[in-house]
């Protein structure tokens, strides 16, 4: 089954404790993206990747890092999480950035 | 600054009604416009529009793009309770040599029986 998986689905952590949210897709897609969704602000793009070793900033990259060492994986790293990074995070992949994106199930992160 | 504005922000209708959701945009280097449906989980793709005036249709849903007036509409006819969701509009554009996807804040549709 074609899918995008994210782990963990839920995470409660404390300020400053480094964390990684994993994202994996099995569709051989070139493009992968990370979004955060906040009430009243909608979906905002954090980072995206057009291929292995090629990443670029989206609208809200501050406080986040990504890497794309393999085509299928695109982890999101929060080196020192802060409470304003409490949000719902989605990973997505697509054959082309402007084309249909397949979203993962989301990761609800709470930073205390 | 690139903007995607959806209206209305929320809408409550009765089953069987027809609804029109609006998406206007002000962006540089437009490539395509996409509609997604989000129930209490991840967004799912509905339509991608690149050409002006060509209607995309899927069952009771249809969408059209007007590149001159910079807007798109999503129509849902004979609404059902299962259509209740947040509908998201997004614009794909070029910026600084790379591509970017900008989402609107969404329209929350509630269909009552």
C-alpha cells in the first residue's frame, strides 16, 4: 500500500530536549515536505526536499533541521525544542512539488 | 508577500444544499493551484488546476481556475454529512529558484442532516 508514515504520532517533551520525528514514504517520490498546522494559521511549510541531499527552507524553518540521505526518508529534527513549537506536524511526499501530495498521519507534538 | 486567502472561513449548510468555496491568491510565478479535503486527520488531495477556465470534476465536486482574476472556486452539489471537513486551497509557485507551496487557512464546512 502506498503510504507516508510518521513516528511518533504523539509526543510530549520538555524544552531543550532534542527530538527527531521520522518520515518515510514507499512511493519512490522525489519531493518530500514538512508542514506544521496551527489553529488560525493553517498549514505552513517548514522545509522541503527535491531529492537526496537537496533541501530548502519553507516559510517557517527557524528551530528545525532536516536531512535527506535516502530517497524514502526525511526526518525532522528539533535540536532544542521550545513551547512555541507545540503543533501538529505533517510530512508529505509527491512526484512533483506542485502535484498531488500524499500526507502522513501527523505527529502531535507538545513541548512543555 | 505571497498570499492565499480562502472564504468563507466557515460555513454551515443542510444536506442537499450546494456550496461554493472561494480561494483567491496573490503570488509571483504561479505554477498550479491545488484543493485538499481535511477531516480529523491528514489532508487528502482533491484537484490540481493549472489552466484557466477548465473545470475539473469528480462526482459531486468540481473546481475551476481563473488565472486572470486570480481565484478558484470549489463547488459541492447535493452536500452530504460526509462532506463535513476543512477544505484547503494551496498554490504552488516559484520563488528564488526553488518551488514553494503556500496554503490558505481553509474553509470549515459543516453539513447538518
